[in-house]
C-alpha cells in the first residue's frame, strides 16, 4: 500500500476551513430559526428553545442532496406545507402521504451514493462525525441507521449501540463510557441511543437519582460544546412518531417471529408511560437544544419519508465534496510457478445445502 502523502499547507487550510464551516453552518441555521416549532406527532409540547423539523426530501427527489435539508431548516414545523409553501398530500388524520416505493428506492439509492462520497471526504480530510439517533421506541431509528450504513465501509462508519452499563461503568463519570466510542480522524460514529438515556429511560423508569439527572442536564451542553469546539461534527436526530403508530408497530413485532426480539418489557412500558416520556423529552430539549448542538426532529410516521429526509439533511450539514480517487486497473496475472493445490479430500467443506434445494429435497435441520 503506497504511503499517504503529506498534506500541503493549502490542504491543511482547506480541512480546517471545512470543519469550521460545519459548525458555522449549524449555528447560523440554528440562530435563524423562530423560537417555537412543533415537535411532531409525539403529542408533546414544543421545546422552549425550539427544535428544527427536518424538511422533506421526498418533495424534491430529483434535487441535490442538500436541498431538502436546507429547506427543512427554513420551513420546519409548519404543518401541511412543503418546499416553497406548497401543500403536502395527506395520508389521513394529518399524516403525510406515504412515499411510493419506486420513488423511495430511486432517491434512497441516490442519497446512499452521496453518503459514499461523504465517507471518502471524511477519510481523506481526517474529519470526525458523530450522529445521534434518539426518539420514541419503534420510531424507525434502527432501520434508518441500516440504510445509512448499507454501502459504507465498516472501518470508517461504525455503529455504537451500548448495552446496559456494568457495575464498574456505573461508578464512572456518566459520559466516560461513551467517550471511548467517539471517532478518531477519518471516522463516522452513529450512536443508536446515546448519553441521552439518562434524560429518557433512566429518568422515567427511576434508574438514576434526581441529583444524577440534574447533573446530566447541567453537564450535557458543556460536554457537547467541548466535542464541537474540538472539531467534531455533531448531529442529533429525534425520531417522532404518534402513540397510535407506535402501538401498531409494537403489535406487528409481537406477531412477527423475525422481529419479536426487538420488543422488551421496557419497550412495552413506554405505552403506559407515554406522557412521562413526553415530559422528559420536553425538558431534555429545553436544556440540550443549543446553538452548538441543536436537535433535528424527524417525522417518522412514514418510515420511507423519514429515512430519505434524515439522509438528505445529514448530507446538507456535512461540508463534503467528491474526492478524486486515483484510477485503478487490474494487473496482468503472472504465469504459474509450479504451485499445485492440495487435494480437496484433505479439507473439510460445508455441506451443499443449495444443491438439496435445487434437487427438490426437503430441508434437513
């Protein structure tokens, strides 16, 4: 593998400017937003500071990746309005019309191609990107993460989904176990749930004390500002879904043996504690929806719409460009130098299960 060439002063300046642009872009968009925007279908009150509702990429699938996200920041939160104030067709009860599969798949593939370009920019420039996925249970966070990472290099883009903390981790500073999962240069980390567990499930279910909760709300904006000031591009998404849609998805998982593992007793508790979670989310937004690290709300009643809206918005936040890679070509295969393969009967092969299917034989388990 050829050695990586040293950056010129111009390249170093470009990298520094790109990182600064990301922070400035987020702060400028945040400062230009009005103070109160609806938080979506959660049935929750708007945050006092005001969060941004991500605009609809589905309304303009042929446009550039950044167009939908930028439009969302300008017009986010206005019910029934799309780009340039046009009405959005409804699927009933105030919900947006579901994006047709053909349009969705074409736009998703286009956006995923842009994500690959963004990944190469992150690797080339040594950038660090952290994306947080929070929201209601069954709001579509996991399926969105799956589409984001589908064509990305797992050595560059990785998912951090932390289990329940151990006794040792419980004795640490609360943010400590998350810090070790933060990206190094040239990496993207997607947090499937994050340090905001303390403001959500831990708060509602009584897994933390009042003092621990108070300390979290005090320290979290400072912690996130330190990340941003150090050059990390931090983007936080909240996936919003109605109580009726959440219950429908829970029921679907109960009836599907392939997805039943997604349900836990804790998930079912969220049905009976819907308003408790709403209040916790409202207070969390008041304290942590800051100019340095704003929350972006994803309407997730239609999962297809939510996925392409989220990806389009992320692409509008990260100041990437297409990195020109050196052309590659396959070298000619050299002539044999006398190697002979070992006999096949000296190796253990897996049974040819596919052959049994082609022969029409019943499956053997």
